[in-house]
C-alpha cells in the first residue's frame, strides 16, 4: 500500500524545504522515498500553509494540492511519481490555493482575485484549459455537499450570501440569508455536511449572536433551525452536531463550552 504525505525536512532556516514524500509498501520497515522536490535549491517550496485549509484531495487518479515551485504558487497534482507530479495553473501566475475541495466531477478552491482584493472561487474539472476563476464573487468557507461545493460568497450587489459551484460548473447563489448582504458583517460560516443527509452552517459574526441553519442544497430547503449565542466552531460527529463558544458571550476569551 502507498501513502502520500508532506513532510518538513529541517535545514537551516534559509534552506527550509517542504518536500513531497511517498510512503511505500511496508510501513513497518520505514521505507520512504522522495517523489519530487518542487523547487530545487534553497528556499521554501511544496505544500502551501495548512493554516489556510490546504491539503491533499483525491480527484480521479491523482492527488491535488496547492504548491510553490520556482517562486510561483499554483495548483499541482501527483500520481506518486516524479514525472506525474505537475503544475496545472500557469507557471508565471501566482495562484494561492486555499480551502481546496474535491467532488466526483471537479476540484474547487479559493485563490487571489487579480481584478480586485480578496479571494474568488476557482474550479478544475480535469482539463487544463478549463481551469476557471469566478471573478466578482469573493469566496470563503468552502465545503462539499452532494457533489457540489458550497461557500460564503460575496458580490458587490448582494454582500455575503450562501453560494455554490454546481455539477455543471456554474457559480449559483443558493439563498439570501437575512441579516447578511451589502453593508453587513454577518456571513454564512462553518459549512459542513452531516450524517442526517443535510448541510448545516452558521449565520455568523465575530463576537455576536449566531443562528444555526440547515440546507438540502436548494433555496427552498435552506432555513434557520435555531438562534444561538456566539459560536466559534461547529463539528459533525456521528449523529450529533457539536457547537463551541465562549462560556460568557460578553468575554470571548473566557473559555469555550
């Protein structure tokens, strides 16, 4: 069995590298071999910061990730071989891959908007020529549900609302969330699929009351479940949703409950 992972190789700070390594066959023997050094020579290279939701995702016969090679960020994929580890985005274009997600028909992520500030949604359906950015639609909190990628999308006309990239590769607004919109700081957040077959998310703002929402992916099937105090995180485990927030909403650093 083969496993792919990213590993820090510790050199002096000016030579620190992030190398793509392949765990091969018998793990008990500790067999590890290098697949590819993305950026030969000193300097940072490899997987972009996991703090921004970067990871390896499987789509078709490849694993996809955001990487840095020759000084340019971009979308990469690997089949576990040197020759099969390649950049997909332009080698002269900075594409910072954040919150990468994979569905059965496409990969999606958020990356820099070269027309304005912020990140916009991008997608790739397996053909290099079809790598597309949806300019004019800021994206955050990407999550997969029923073969589509949902996200908090911001436009000049509507502010933050619930959006998705559907199976036909269209960016579609799913729902106007009350209290969000132009001039508002509320936004759909913590979007996740749950074991009951529905998607849940928070109508969220920093240090403010929240709302729990439930969706089947359609406009009519997206509705509020319950008003909540300030919540910082939400997790799905088995049949339960776990929500965490400060023990005193007036003091956000007072500890979570």
